[in-house]
C-alpha cells in the first residue's frame, strides 16, 4: 500500500494549527507515513492560536533521511522557516530530484525564495500575494507537476485530499473523504 510513501512536515513555532492537523490526519488515515519535525528542536511546538502540538522528532534528526514529499504548513511561523537556510535547501533538493513539494497559506513564499515557482502554476494566501510576480491561482488547491499549493486554513481538507490523490491514488482520497463525510 502506501507504507513506502513518506512525508516530512516541518513545524515552526506560530504555525497555523488547522493547516498541520488536517492534512497530517488525512494522510495518516490513508496509510501514509508522516513525520512531523520541529524546526527548532523542541518537540512541543506552539501554534498561532496557542495550541501546542508534539513533533515526532527534530528537523536535525531527519534532515538527511529520504522522504517522498516535503510538506510546509503556513501561518506566522513561515517567517522562521524562511530565515532558516535548511528549508530553502530542502525545497531545492526535492525540486531537483522531482519529489513532491507541498505548501499551504503563506508557505509558498518559501518556494518562491528557493526559486522553484518559475513557469509554475501555484496559489497562496491573499496576504502574501504581493510577494509574487505572477497572479495567484484562484482555486483552493493548485497542482503543477511536483508542486501542490493551497490557499489557507479553509482549504486544508481539499489540500490534504489532493496530497493523498497524488501520493497514493484518487480512490484512496475518495475513501478518506467519504470516511470523514467530506463531499
């Protein structure tokens, strides 16, 4: 099944809780192995709304391990992700090796910083639209080859399901959607 599919999720303080919990939950329901790694090494990471999530490990512990997909959530913590050169290096490496890169809300600015959005369709949260040279896609989720981007917390469900569709199958995405009464 999808046990060989491995997703690395990077969690920075002030992350947007919905944008982490929903996609990670949906992917795990689909049998995808998701590792949540904290940017700063602390396993307890506090989100923008004061909800603390426990990371599985630190980014340093998994930096050189192999994953199928990189998932970058948004929220105010994106500024910390942008400031950490390891994140841009990961994005460039995943892009160069044609592995899936996914980002939601403000996180696509990291993809811009890494130079992987040229000639690509993408979307992001309206609050960061001014940072891009091209208009944002207006769909809730935009898929372009090995990039999946989404607009924000309100699009977390279709984003998570798009990840399942891309990483496992459309059938598995439909099965998970039905199991949570998402139609």
